[in-house]
């Protein structure tokens, strides 16, 4: 994060009349993008935009993890962080369970 702050500052300083307010916001986005103190974020998102950056970063990581699992899977792969099976595109959908999940359930497909 420190390198991101430094690079952001260097680029902003080269731009004529770059508003200090925007630089402070960019710094906040970088520092708060993990979203939770428990996940290594030194700050919690304090603006809607910072929350959006956090959520998009989180979404990107989840999609990447799902793609990694499904790329190596034959039909279905298990994604341990979510505790769920992941469908591989083009695989048999007959095992997909369309019934609503109960509270706390991680079931994705039927027996």
C-alpha cells in the first residue's frame, strides 16, 4: 500500500493543478481497499467510492478464485475459502440443486 500511495502522489504531482482533495481521496481508496481492519486495512472505507473500490476488489478476488478452481476441475471443483462447489462451464447441470438454501447452508448441488 505504501508503494501505491507513493506512486499515486508522484503521478499527481506531475499533473498541473491536480487538486489536493482528489489526491487525499485516492490515498484513502488505496488505504481502505481491504475494507476491514482484520484483513489488513489500516482504514475502513469512509466514502461511498472507497466502499465501492473495496467491494470491487473483493469481487475480483472471488471471481478469480472461482475461475482458478473451475479451470482445474472436471465438471465441479471445490473452492475451500467459500466452502462450496463451483460449476465448470459446459459441465452437466443435472446435479445443480435449484431449491432455496437454508440458513448457513453451503449446498450448491444435489446428491
